[in-house]
C-alpha cells in the first residue's frame, strides 16, 4: 500500500472537504494518508514521497488559492527533481469562468509534470455549476485512480 500525501488549495472549503473525504476513503483501503493544509517544506519532504494527490480550487481570474500559492512559488523557483513522484489532480472550478475553468488545477498539473513527476490517470475537473457535491464526484473518480497506483 502506498503512502499518499494530499495537498489542497482552497478559499471557501470545498477542496478541503474533498481532501478530507478522500483521506477517509484511502485510509479505509489501507493507505497511510497525510494532508498538507499550508505549504511546509519539511512535511512535503519530496524525496521520501511516492504519491501525491492535489485537490485545488481556482479563484480570482484563474488564480491559485492563497494557501497553496507558496508551494507553487517555491517549486517553480527551486525546480526540485520530482521524478520519484506519481501524482493525481482533482481540480475544482466553475464553468461560468469560461476562460479560466479549473485553471489552478491545470497549472499545478503542468508544474508537477515539468518537475518530472508522473501523473496517474486523467485530471478530474469538477464544475460547481453542475455539481453541488464535489466530494461525491471526487470519490467516484478516486476509486479508479487509487487502483492505478
Ligand atoms: C471570487 C471567485 C472567483 C472564482 N474564479 C474561478 C475561476 O477563475 N475559474 C474557475 O474554474 N472557478 C472559479 N471559481 C469557482 C471556484 O473554484 C469553485 O466555487 C470552487 O468549488 C471553490 O472551491 P473552494 O471552496 O475550495 O475554494 C471562483 C469562485 C469565486 C468565489
């Protein structure tokens, strides 16, 4: 069973709810799961990690939530080699923001890809306009995602 680090980016709690719901599901399947609420380089400890799941909302006009922006800034600046990592992305957004729908999840996906990490499965993009229960949609996606690890 893989250890999984879940990192979430949120302004109003939806991505946190998704992260905590998936933590429970993964633990029930026997995985050890940690959640990162704020950027913490010591907790991230990338060389020791195998699997990371990013749950991230988009805010502003395609911006990252403020709690996850410091992680982006540091990774983008220091460019660590993350080729030991497999990762998944759950992006939360709203299609009424047509030009920037789920942009933050896409930006983080691109960042981890550039740093050599390997994405597992397809990125999930959850539209708040049509899906009032993001945790339920994420749970369905995660059943298949965790099988791919
Ligand atoms: C002020 C504001 C700006 C937003 N901007 C975007 C956006 O640019 N793109 C997008 O896809 N969703 C956007 N959204 C929708 C949020 O990403 C969506 O509601 C999400 O579920 C919020 O998750 P959170 O509670 O974890 O912050 C925005 C929402 C708000 C309130």
